[in-house]
């Protein structure tokens, strides 16, 4: 949690370290395992590009950080809050990038200049109702900066959460170009490829014991539904505390519908609400200046529901870039190197259609087998 998306890309981690659903210190794999695309680069790496970024608003004084630290150390409420709300944070990676906010209803996310710039623009865009509220930034005692964001789970009680990565690729064109410029064999990526599919490496790659980063980057998108449907499921945590991010090879529509069914089956209100929210999002994207002028890479939709409510938000903008001058995209055309198409609307439409299909199936089953 792409969420608190937490992925927000798998949303918040406590100050004392990541915890799994059993309450012990643990990481659901390394921080590059999903939104980082298992490739050792991250949203934060993308910022070390030498570009000059927009000036940021003045940060909150260190006293605000001391309040955060004190609250985490001494407040029984925060300790309970941390255990019950955030053990699923590592579903989509980025361990260590999230901390509890100093005020109830907020989360701190490690500051990424590009993402902060996006939040500043989005707070003035028609998309604002679909974005976690941005409340400035704070600086820790050691000088590390964090975005202060709305806690999207604050109004939910024991929620179920799903992180879906949107788009036909999760790597920037610049990342691919740089990787091709100086190709070198990567043993770590080779081993991850073997873990997912032992038959994936070529005979030459098996002999060399490594794959190049471009090869891995492209392969990673083809084993899931990213390349074919324009989205993939990153991770899910359900109300019963069970969680998984084992969706790397969930690629067919039938497989995805099965996962979605399992996610919402005990909360019939959630399915209709999710479809309504996605349709509202698509209509809003059509009149968004931000969407028209930006390439959205590695962003997620965070699905959250409990026994009575359900909602969806757009999260994770560290790899979202303003389009180069003179370049226009429709977010719905096939990607070719150089055209900057991200396939966001491809993924959004396919995801909505599969949820629609699930709703139709459910209604038909109810008609055939009324209780």
C-alpha cells in the first residue's frame, strides 16, 4: 500500500519498524518487490536525476516532529492504532518510507520532490476528491523530510484494503533508456526471475547467471496483467487479518475476477460502490488539467471497504512526470518507446469492466439461487 496507496504504496509503517499480521518485526519482501518492480530501483531513486525541482513551502518546525516521536513512544492509543491499522503496510513495498503522523488523521511519507510537486498541483485540480489531502511537510531531528498526508483509513473500522497498480508499464522511459545505455548482468534480478518462473531465463542467461535490467523490466510487466490489461493487483489485506502480495503471475481476466470476488464477497455493498467511484474517476480525469499534462507511471488505486463503507483513491506519484514540451498523450493508446503513453485509461476501463462482470455474475447467481 500503493495507501497510509501505508502505497499509500502499501501505506504506513510504524516508527519502530514494519510488522506483519502476527505482530512481529518482519518485511513482506524487500522494498523493491512491487511498486519498485523487483528491480532495485525505487520511486526515490527516480529523483536522483539532477533536475532542479520546484521550491517547496516552508517546513513545519522540528517541534512538530518531537510531538510525533513523543506520541509514538508514550501514547497507548497510538500503539494500538499502529498494531491494528498498519500491519498490511508492506503489501506493496516501500518499507521505511512511512511513519505515523503527529496529528490523528495524518500519515508521514518520505518526501519525494516530484511527488510533492504533484500533490501541490492536485490540491487545485478537479481530481482533488480522489487524492489523499496534502498538508505540507515536516522535518525530523536528523533532517529527513516527510510529506504530511491524509490517513485514508481514518474513517474505516477494521477495513479490507487492495492496492492496484495502473498502467501498461511501471518504469519510466528514461529508466529504460539509461539501463540500455550501460547494460550489465544483474544476478539479483536473475534470481528473482527464477523464483517466479524457472523457465523464463534463456539458455544464455542461465549460463551467465544473470539478466540485464531492461530485460528484467520488460519481463516483469509481461508475467502479470500489466502489459495486457493495463493494471495489476499488488496486494490485499482482508478484515480477518490475512494478507498477500502473491499476485505476480495473476494475469488472466478469469484469475483477476476470482481474486476480486474473494476480496469483496462478504461485503456486497462494496462492489457497487467501487464501480460507481471508478466511473466518477473516469469522468473527472476527462476534465483534469493535471491528467492531460502528466505521464502517470507506478501510480496505484487504493481500494478500502469495511462493513458499511467503501472508497477508492489515487496514490503514489513519485514517478509521475510532466510531459515534455510538445508531447500529448491520451492515456489510452499502445505504448511505444518515445510516445510516453502510460495506458492509465486502459487499466482503469479494464478494471471497471471486470468489476462490472463480477456484479452481473453475482446478480445472476442471486436470481438463480435466491436465499
